C-alpha cells in the first residue's frame, strides 16, 4: 500500500481545495418583467432578452 513520503503542508492542501467552493448563481434584474432572474435563462413569466418566448400558465 502506498504511503506518502512527507506530510502535505497546509498551503499545498488549501491550494488543492481552492476549486471545491460553491459559487453563487448570477442573478440580474429583468427590466421587461420587473423581476430578478438568472442569466441566460427564461424568466418565470416566459421572457428572454425582452421577448415573450413561452406562454404564461
């Protein structure tokens, strides 16, 4: 069974884990509907880039 030759330093361990964080979603204000929505997604009212692309339910 393989065993590390040296103890991994705190810096090396933290550098390796820097990409394991959670990212908050990009939220922007949609002027067409007056609501907030995630970028590059259709709003809850069916608007995308200022146009109605889906029917409201």
